[in-house]
């Protein structure tokens, strides 16, 4: 019997803003369920984006399969349904890794640079994952001093993130999309080693139409630009051939 066929969804381990995580009868695996709920501004703005859960589930898995095929280890095991995926159970490293190719969002604001200005090289930033603190930006010495990661692991995180950026940038450009910036999370496997975890979706990436510069991501929700569902459907159509 396959791993998936033997699976029973157990207790909920965690409920976040956009996903729920359930235990399974295999202690090394869990199920992620993607919700349509959307939040922004550190939870202050709340809403629903119809169809988002299914799109983010399928887009994430599609991109993780691509990354796996290019040698990036991920937590993905098996897509179970429209909004549910079986993943390896990991301990999430409490960092949001942000890679940026073009100035936008908080970087543009902080440094007084207009959005849309390309940068001379990819910028990698880290934020400490703590909702109550508003995920503050930290540097490598904070991370090592606080024991959130160590030098060798951080080196892997940073080189994997840059490699992921190159693979995704090229792939998305083939779909007429500019990868402006995105957020990654990594997890530790019980036996050692790290894998890419969490999601890669229009919730966690800035994706602009390569020709028109139109925003096709969660900024439409964050900034009340309208056409939110349509933007998610457009990403689904371009990457998966279905909307
Ligand atoms: N991002 C994310 N989750 C967060 C914060 C940021 O997925 O909690 C993503 C966001 O979608 C964007 C990138 O990380 O693609 C950089 O976000 P930024 O720091 O500019 O923050 P924002 O302007 O979204 O507050």
C-alpha cells in the first residue's frame, strides 16, 4: 500500500492565517490544508479570496516539483486533493527568508526607492518569525547569537534561496511573469538536513506581468486594488493551464 493510501488525517497541530496542519498516523508526515482566508498588515486586515486555497496549494506543489527536479530538497510528498497536501514533518526554522530582485514593498519604503527599480544583485533579508513582534528584520549575527540557526545552516539557507531565485525567475519569465520578490521558509528534518517548506504562491511572491507591470499577487488584496480573485486565477492559468 502506498504511503498516501495508508494515511489517516489526525489531530490539528497548528492553525495559521492561511493554512492548517494536521498530524497523520505516520509521525514523519503531516497534511497541510490551504484556506481561502487572507490577512495583511500583520493580521490587521482580514478577508477571503475565493478559490485562493486551491490555487496556492496547486501552484506551490507545481513549483516545488520543479525545484525538486533541479536538486532543491523540499517538504513535498504528495498532493492529496484540491487544497490538501502531504508533506514531511519538519521543525520550521523561525526565519522568513526574503529574496528581492526589484525594489518593492517594505524595502522600497524603508530605503526611499521607487517600486520597480531593479537592483544590481539579489538582496537576501531575514525576518524573525514572531507575529507579536511583527516579524522584525534581523541579520546573520542576530540569528546566530540568538541560536535560531548556526553558521553552516545559514550558509545552506542563503545559497539554496539564491538558487531557488534563479530557477523560479527563469521559469516564471517563460510564463510572462516578473519575479519581483518572495518569501521562503525552511524546515529541519528529524534525521538532519534542511528542506524548503511552507508555500510558494501569489500570497508569498510578488509577480508582475512582464509586459504591462500589472500586479498579479496578494498586493491586490493588501492595497485594495480590486481584481484579486482574477489575479490568482491568471497565475493558475499561466502556470497550471487551469484557472
Ligand atoms: N512576504 C510574505 N509574508 C510576510 C511578509 C512578506 O510572504 O509575512 C512576502 C511578500 O509577499 C513579498 C516579499 O515577502 O513577496 C517581501 O515583502 P515585504 O518585506 O516587501 O513586505 P510587505 O510590503 O508585503 O509588507
